[in-house]
């Protein structure tokens, strides 16, 4: 069973930065792409960023391009999301997820099998 635990969320002023972390259990972390999603109240879960198993490919949603950076450390079984120039509209719980298929990478929530419990990011104006 894979467990994902996010941390690093909090309250920050607009223009500030936060770094989210997601620690994964299990020995197969380095074989799977990882993603970050967010879900504001009353909205559908939204893709934020994804990174391939090796870290060689990354994808970002248009609203966060140039402001967020996804990275991973396979030796630590951890994926990160560095968020800069935060805006109030970035406010949401953020979830990390592991792709269903080893080696594959996607931007849709249904392509991900395991999910963390979420960490709240709140950006004040």
C-alpha cells in the first residue's frame, strides 16, 4: 500500500512563497510520475503540475507556469512543489498523487491512483 503525506502548507501574503513536500512510502516511488492537484471549494479538482519518474519531464497548468516548480528526490521518496508569487486565487488544499502506471505521466486526476490527505494553502490579499 502506498501512502502519501503532504506538508508545508500555510497562510502567506500575496506575492509570497511556500514549498510543499510530499513524502511517499514504498519501494517503487522512483518508477512513477507524481502530480500535484488542488481543489478550491465548490470547484473540481484541478491539475497543477506533474513530474516524470526520472524528473526529466515536467508539466504545469497555465495558471501556475513561471511561478511554480515541481521537483523530486527519489533517494528521499519525496516530491516538492515550490510556489512563488502566490496569488489569492491559489488558495486551496493541495494534494499530491502517484500515477497509476509505471513510466506514464498525465495531467488528469483519473490517471492517478494514490492520493495524499492534502495540505491547505491560503493566500491573503
